[in-house]
C-alpha cells in the first residue's frame, strides 16, 4: 500500500485550468482517468486524509504511484480526451459501461452480393447493418419469421447458399416462399437487394409507406380480378401489423429519443436505457457498474447529489462515443448510411454539471442538434418513471444474484492467502498449462484472473521451441521455457529501491506508443499445472531472473494437491473450500485454452502436410483452395471440375489434390455425397 503523500505534486504546481488527469500504479499502468473544471481543486481532494476518503477511492490512491495531467482549452476538449483515454487504457477504477450480458441483434450483411439476415452477438463488423439490441434471441427470430413472409430474404449461411446453388434446388424456405431463392436464380442480385433494403426501411421505422404501398397493390390486384394475389397481399399486410404490435407505442409518432434512468447505492449503480424510434420502443439495455472517482468522492464545493450528475455524464460520453464508433464501422463499405447512433433527444434523470458542453459534443457526433434534458410531465415523464422502476429492479436483482458470488470470490482469495501464507490476497493470478500429443505440436497457454474473474484480454498462447525441438514430451522443460519467456522483462538487478522503481516503470511503458505493456508487471500468484517437478522448474527460473515477489504453486490433478517450492509435502485444501474451487477453475480454464490452441495448430499442420505433397501447389494456392471450399472436409467432397473453378488450379493439379486427400477419382465421391442429401 503506497502513501499518497509520496507522489503528491508540489503545492501550487497543479494548474487551475480545466483538464484531464491520470493516476498510474508503480508499473506504469493507468488505473484511473478523470476530468475537472479545475485540476487543482479536483486533485487536491484526492490527497486529503486517506482515512476520510471513500473506501474505493482510498484503494485507488493507495494503489497509485504517480499522477499526471493534461491542460485543455475547453471543457468539450476535456470531455473528448477523457473518453479517448478511458477507451485506450481501460483503467481498472473507472466505470465502464459494458452490457451485463451479450445482447443479440439482427444483422444484415449489406457488404455481400446477396445480403443475409441473421441473429448475431459480438463485435461490429464493417459493411453490416444492425438492428436492436433485443432482450432475447427468440424475439428476433419470432419477428423475423413474421417479416420473411413479406420480405423473403436470404437467411442461410454461405456454405448452405453455395451448396444449393451447386445442386440447383432451393432450401425449404424457398419452397414455402419465405425466401426469394436467389441461390437458384429466382430473383437477380439487384431484386434481392431491393427486398433487403425494404426490410431495413421497415425496421428503421419507415412502416407507413410500406404498408400503404402494399394496400395500393392489394386494391389494384382486386380491381384486376387477381384475387389470389390480393389475398396474398392482404396476409402480408396483416403480418406487418402483427410485427408492429410487438413494439409498443409509447410516444408520439416520429419521436426519436433514448430514455436513461439510474438506481444507485453507495458503491454500485444500475443503468437502464429504452431506445424509442418512431414513437416505439425498439430496444432496451441494462448495466450494473461500480461507482468510482468523482461519482462517490465529491470535492469540497460539491454535494453528494452531484454524484448522479457525474454518472450521467460518464454514461453519456462513453455510451454514445462507442455507438458512434459502431455506426462508423457499419457505414464503411455499406451501400446505405446507417441510422444515427445518437438520437435527437436524450432524456436523463438529472443534467450533468457541464450540460451545455455535453450537448454540444453529442450534436457533433450526430451531425445535427441533440437535446439533453430532464422530462417534467406528460408521456415522456411517465416513460422515464417506467425506466426508473426497471433500473431499481435490476439493481435489486443484481444484489441478490451477485452477493453470494462476490462473497465466495473474496473468501476464496482470502483462503488462498491464508493457506499459502501470502502477504496480501492474490488479486492477479496467472496459470500455465502445456498441451501436446506424444511430444508433437507442443503449445502452452497463459490465462489471467483478476479479483477472481477471468481477464481474457490478457490471455496468451505460446509455441514451445526448446522442449519441442527434442522430439519428446517434457512438461518440466516446457514449464521452465514459458516461465522464462513470461518473466524475462521482469528481471531486476540488486539495486536501490528508488532506481528499481524507475526501471520497472520505464519497462512497463512502450517507448514507441507510450502505452503500458500488458505483461510488464508481475502477478501475485503464478500457478503451474503439475506437481513438485513443475513447481521447482518455475521457481528456479524466477530465482535466475531475480524475481522474489511472485508466489509460485502447482496444482496436481490426481489428488488436487497444492505444491509449494521447497516443501516436501503438498498443501491440502478442503475439498469443499472456495479456494480450491477457484484454483481448479483457473487450472481448467488454462487447460481449455491450451487444448483449443493445440487443436487449431495441429489441424493447420495436418492440412498443410496433406497438400504439401501435391507437386507445384504452393502456399498461395493451398490457401486459395481452403478459402474457396471453407474447409479440407469440403475440399475432399469436391469433384475435379469444382476444384478447377478455383483460380490458378488446372486439371492436372486438381486431380493431384484429390489423390493427395484420398478422395475418389473424377468426382464420384462428391457426386454420391450430394445425391445422398
């Protein structure tokens, strides 16, 4: 625990202008980013009596080793710089508004010749348009099933699309008229794209025009005595109206707004957002986050009520900054411009302290005026009250659900500290596991847990070089190699403490980018999968590198024994203890991660070796073959004629490829495979 007085800036050296500040720990990691109208007033509040600070703020200032700041000319610049730094450094003490679950969205691949509709979770991709988020995937599928009757668009994967294109028959959806079957040429690419664009217009809120067009076509068909077409159009109109009924009308037609509400306690805040487009609720999201910094530690001239205003400002800047980035990615390469990520109105429970600057920043993101206001009466006030009740319920459910989990993690870390006689609880634990098959394709995984939870962004793979070169399985040598490679940058000489701190801090910062290296600081506990030999190998490497502040243990699978270097007998943790459960979970995660990497590496090697024997087939054409067919399994099923369709592959080479993969001659095996479907 550091004393904030050791790095407190000299009196009068902190400027009074607005700016953004960063707290760094002893390894150079940014652990908190904040902004202030007056840097001097804000920073001085952190260097008051430590025991008078809020516990979380106290933890932050004692974990820090330095503070730095950047002065800006306007508060809007400070807002933008704060958002950029939080996004870049991901400080552990900042509030990050990540979804409390991965919400599904409806994705439309406008970047493809034949766009596809499908349910999607994950990072945004260029040229893909997204609708949602929805609370449940079944809600998307139910709506999609209704709308496919009116907008028969492709929903199949690329592999299915190609297969039906090859066999010349549509899938079931094509036979029941829920797909226009572009795979067999029932509609052209341009006609199919128009269907998809009408579908996007409907979901974007342009419903009246589409319904009106269908009604006009129905009347025209009826007047032409084409009653079959008229009945079909009548059913399409009914399907559209049923889809519209699933989206409740809450505000006047044309209203484009997000309604935000918070429910807070001393340490946490629940956030709920209702997305209203065209007067209808199009989506809903929720977060539960830990409060930090200004939200819980006001300055002398502020009141505790200002904490909610800080939360509103933090949410608005982070959330809409991310949404604008997503919208930019979607529009890049798409034929249509996606709807704006920022609505015309943002309704909040209280205005942020710098409401004018925040509103100006939002308007800049949207490209037109944005109103940031508190609803006072009418339908908007009623909807805000509903969102507030949802936020309060979400916070209550979170406390009921997570209380036992948080207590269990705390008990597990405390139990590990007591069992291993550590100075502090192991807040950062790293675990290594080795994977191989009879000494071939030897790989290792390194997984990281912080505060008892996985930090997947810090996971690492290793391809073993030294032990693998011997052509045999040697887990001990592999553990030693991975440990050496992991801690090589942590080596320090026997020098003074102040110089050592300077060197450690310098090593933690990349001189080219100025960003902290993820692994330039040590874990509290280093776990290896194995017993006494593996632990001894890891401990020996740490001794060679002069690292003395990292505890090393091994977890043996047979009896779940915990081995400590230099001890003849293992430490036995109770079978029902949370500490053993946490160690097992970390070890199993490392094993899973290693196995996944090993399988992919072995698959690539086997694929390469199978095609390496083909004379005149270089790496470029091997890659082209696998990319064209999607996998080696599909390549095995392909006929010689299908293989020759790949650019650069001639008839002789195609026959050699089939022979190398052990397939039949002249495509007979592929023909039988297709015919059996």
